[in-house]
């Protein structure tokens, strides 16, 4: 069972001044509604319900209503204007006093957001950075990103070493519900990548549906971690060059791959099924790679048990399946092979 690290991190926040301005506007709107209602009741339904000890005329003006509401809501309460009629006292008890609590809750909530939440997020990020090492960052959690995570889990990657970055809160919640560490934000921004501990990551997989976004993410990732391996999606074939220039080591074009499989399926249904099976390690067989072992040195690729070698890599030289009968394995060779999924 994975540790519960699936916080809904860090939606890109409004500026502090913006948040304060919105809450002040909410408070002032509420106070104005109370003020107008009090003035309207006193002048049209309950004349004389409010007593001003300093005004013998008994006229309750709109300024008096503003003054009484403000000193009552802010708990100053000088006592010079007081409700004396049953209706005025009822209005004060049912609306002004609860309104005071509402205003203070807004102020307390603002203080919480500025102080407690900031420290809580910093604490959570420190814990996250401590546990992450040689992890994999997945940018985008749409259909492609979800398929990537599923495949990583099928291949027994540690769920605690996977981090998803997504700017859609619905997708983030879905990732969190599946115990995936999830960061809410724009993956092309360096501050979000830093929160994902990109400097310690081994691989970043970029799966968003926009090539310009994928390019920006690749550039930012390479700038923060020059040694990171970048696997990027290219949605349009003509953009592969730009994606590669952004630092991508491997580029996948899903539309091209899918189109070729569909055409292949017209006359080659069995081979299409095999290829589809190879692309999803959940069933049947899987493609893998590894370095030759000491026991395999000097053997032919076909003599290795339990796997089917389809390619041998020796430095810059690649031996395809058609040439493997003439290859004798040496130290440092890498095998690309098909194996049965257990």
C-alpha cells in the first residue's frame, strides 16, 4: 500500500493583495446590505426603533445606519445608538450579531490562508522532497498520462516515486484518489517543476495535448536538470524537430503509431494483435532490455533461455534480428528482447 502522499498541491495562487481585496470587497458588500436594510426598516417600518442619545431629533439617517452597523460588527459598540423597539432588537439579534461572526470568520480564514496553510505546504513539500529520489515526473494526466501511469504500475514501478503535474483540478483529484502524488499547476513553470524535485528526478514524461506546451516543459526541465531523460509526446509530425530541440531524448507520436497499427490490421491481424500486446504489458508478452550477464558472454542470442532476443546493441552498432545468427555476445552488449509477462 502506498504512503498517503497524494495532496492536492499548489494551485497557482492569486497574489496576496488580490485575495485580501476580494475578501474586503465581500465584507464591505455584506456590511452595506446590513446598513441599507437597517436604515430601510427604521425609516419605513419601525420609526423610533433606534435611539440616538446624542440626537434629540430622533431622525435615523443613512450615516447613522452605517455608523451603528460598523461599530457593532467590529465589536467597538460605543452605546450612543441602541435598538429600543422589539423589531430593532430582533434585527440586531438575528442579523447584526451573526454578521459580526461572519466577518470575523472571513478575517480568521484570511489569516489561516496566509500563515498556517503556507507553513503546511512548505512542510509537506519538505517531506515530499525527502522521499523522492530517481523518481519519474509525468506532465499531464489526461488519457495519455493516465495510460503512462497505469503502464508504470503494471511494470512494478514504485508508486511513491511517481509524481503527476496537471493543471486540471478534476484530473488532479482523480490522480490523488488513486494514491498518486499530484501537483496542481503549469508544468512549464520552473517553480512547479522544483516542487516536484526535478533536480533529483531520473525521467520526465511529457504527455500534454499541445506541442508548444511540451516544448516549454522540455526546455524548463533541461534547464533545471541537464542530466534528466526526457520522453515527450509530439502531437503533430512536423513538430518533432522542435520537440527534439527542446531536449527530448525520445519522442512518441501517438497518432502516427495508431495509424500504422490500424493499416497493418487490414491484412495482418495476428501480427497487429502481437504488436498491440507488446505495447500493453498487462497481457501476454512484453518488450524489455538489459545488459548481458557473465554467464551469457560467448553465447549466441538464440541460446538464451526464456527470452526471444530481437536486437543486440554493442556501443554504436546495432544488430537487428536478421543478423543475430552471426553474433556472439560480448561483455557490455545490451539485449532487446521479448519475454512472457508473469
